[in-house]
C-alpha cells in the first residue's frame, strides 16, 4: 500500500444510532468489569471523555475531512500518590480515503496535511460526570 492509497473497505459513512437501552447496558458492562492490573495499581478508570464543539468543529472543518477517528492513548507519568499513567482519548479528522488528517509523508516525499490537528485535553468522567444520565 502506498502513502496515498485509500484504505481498503473504508466506509466514510460508518456509524449509526443505537437504542439508549443498549447503550446503557454497554456502559454498565464497562463500569462493572473487573479492574485491570493498571487500575488496581492506581490508574484511574475513565468512563467517558468530553470534547467541546469548538475543537470538534475545527477538526471537522479541515479540508477533505469526512469524519473523526478516536485513538486511545496513555499519558505515562506519576502523580503525587505514585499512580502511573492516565488514559487519554485523542481525536483526528479523517479524509475520504480513510487516512488520518495529520502531518505525514505523501506521494513523492511531499508532506500531506501540514496543519492537521490532533485533539486532546478532553474533560474526563470521573470527575465531570452527568450522574443523572442513563449512561453514567
């Protein structure tokens, strides 16, 4: 696969609504899942991430953006209690070929998407949770 080839079977229209009851079941399943080794060792379990419209609109307004891709990340650091790392959710725009809109080498060595944005700094739940939501 070359740098500019479309990703096979990429669907720019992926995603669909699901029933709230199903979503509530899924989030409950996650919250009641046994803690991972990292969580037992002190990493905080994040149940939800929040991004404001300003950042999402900035990413979605990038030329060629047809949707968003979210990546899981881990910020490795120790807090004052010695807890290691914190899960992060990163967001990037995606083009019609399924490629992340981030600076990258393109055809013939020309850099594509020089101004591509990687979004982070989301609000995390906990502590900022909607405790009245059926998903919380």
